[in-house]
C-alpha cells in the first residue's frame, strides 16, 4: 500500500477514471485531505463511500512521529522518526512575512559536503513525496499555524530524489490542496547540472538555490566532492540556463569559512565568475557543529566580503540566522541522535 500523501492530483484523477468515477470528484479528495485535514478515511466527509473504499484498498494515511523538538524564539527544530525508524529534520522559522519551513528529502545524504553534518552520515534512503508533505502537515498541526513558504533545503540532495521531489511539488501547489504558490517555494541543489536543466522545463517552476560555497574549482573540490563531476563553470552555466528558461530567482548559496573562502580576493573571484548574470548571492555565516574542521568567518571578513561583492555590482544578501543555539547546523540533531551523543531529557 502507498501513503495517500504521496498521491498527486493527476494520479488521483487517473485512478478515478479507470474505476468508473468522474475525474472531477478528485477535488473532494484533496479538500478532505488538505483543507479539512482528515487523518483517516472515516473523516473524509466530502468523499463518497465508494471512492473511500477504493482509496482504502490502495492507500493509508502516513504519520510521522515527533522524536524531539528544540525551540527558540524564532525557530523550532523537529526530529521526526519515519515508519521504518529512519530520522529526518524539519525546521520552522517564524519571520516577519510569515512562517517558513525547511524540509528534508532524504534520510542522510551521499553528496559528502565537508562542512555539512548530513554529509558525514551516508544516505539511509530517499523520502517519499508523502513523507515530505507530512513534514509540513505535522508542523502545522503541532504549532496550530499555517505555513506560507517552503524551502527544500533540509537533509538530502533534492535532485538525487528527483521524481519524489516533483510529486511533492505537484501536491503542495495544486489548487484545492495545500496551495503554496511556486513563488513561495525554493528548492536547493549542490549542483547536479543535468537535473537543474531538467527542472527548468517544469510547467510551474519555483525558485532555485545552488550551493556554490567557493569561487573556483580548487576550493570547491576540497569542500564539495560533487564538483569533480560538475565543475564550477558548469554549475554557473546551468544556473544561468534556469534563469533564462523560467525567469525565476536563482540564489547562489555561499557559506563563509574562516581562511578558506572568505578573503576579498575570493569575493573578487566570485564576482568575476558571476559577471553580469541575473544571479543573487546569499552569504551564510557558518554555524559549525562541535566536530567540524571549519570555523566561522569573523564579522570583519564577512562585512568585507559583502562590500567587495557590492562594489562589483553583484546582488548580494546576508542570510538571517535562525536557531544558532539549537544544534541547527543541517543534520546535526539527527547526527547527534544516531551517534548517541544527544540525550533526550
């Protein structure tokens, strides 16, 4: 059986028509699940008994178990346990313009980025589209809130779980469902260029964030093993392609690491790499885990790097920091739990 939260609108329409029902009845299924938040077939009051019988024969309502929550004034970090015992992290950020959520697409990650906790623990498995959707539903229910912005930047490489990612996006954007506009969704990638170009062909493209973190191949090879497959010039070229095809915003994510990639010369190299392309740089002060080999850049270097990019007419912002006191480095809470270092009070 399949998690009903993995069911896309198109798949539901096909299921109905193949079984003698009108495709238009699909709207009631999605209203029951996502507007009325039914948590079982008996709660689907808009859906006919015959259709509920059809669905219950093939689907179940998946649920995530809250393993642990860490909270601060503006951030809540969830560690969820999946049905098979795998764990993922989800982060809620309360911002002036509304609530944002950062979801995971995999339990663990195979990309091996040296500065990332997730990359130090290999991927256990991909998440289903339903498990991605359930992260949003579980946080909204627990906090009694509505989430308006989705970032797919948690544990895992989204493009390494491409089909499930696309199903997830179809589910959360369809009218009558969660109905998050694509302008309010950002998907992150470490630079799988072939998938970036494929993603650009989607009918309803969303915003894209590319984890760059270096101004040249030498530094990026050290930080991100994926660069040996896709060079930094290929990553920039695919980012430009995405902008041209979709007219959507592309952020180049750049974590500032002390003495590694944070000099004024590095900033000038980055500016030259971008040139006049319509790409935005998002500077990220590093939030190191206790066992990280890297250190956070000091404020003087962060400011100098920012100013140098501005001087070279690069669109640049500095990411607001959330949950620095909450083991908020990506994958840190999951890593602590797996290693047995983090004790539940």
